[in-house]
């Protein structure tokens, strides 16, 4: 099973969640990353950022939250 990096960015507005993702990617390149945010603009900002780094991204609305799930291609 592929390891999933999870980032809890609830309550943060743009660009906070993207900055957390950037810091995590500077440390490692996971196969999967899940970022939980509290608002649609943050979810969209993270989606755009991750797609720019080659990930396939899905956004799921879960209650009042958004789960941005990124899958990075393996070499």
C-alpha cells in the first residue's frame, strides 16, 4: 500500500495551505498526499499548485471541508 502524507490545513486561508504543501514537498515526494482545508478557494489554490508539480488531483467535499487528494507519478 502506498504511503499517504496528510496535511491538516483547516482554518487557514490562501496561501497558508499551499505553503504547508510546499514545505512538505521540499522534504519528500510522496506517492499520495491528502490536504484537508476549510474553504473552496484554499482547495482550488492547492489543486492548481499540485497539478503544476505533475500530480493528478481530485477534490472531495466532506461536510464543511474539502479533501484535496494528489497522486504523484512514480518514476
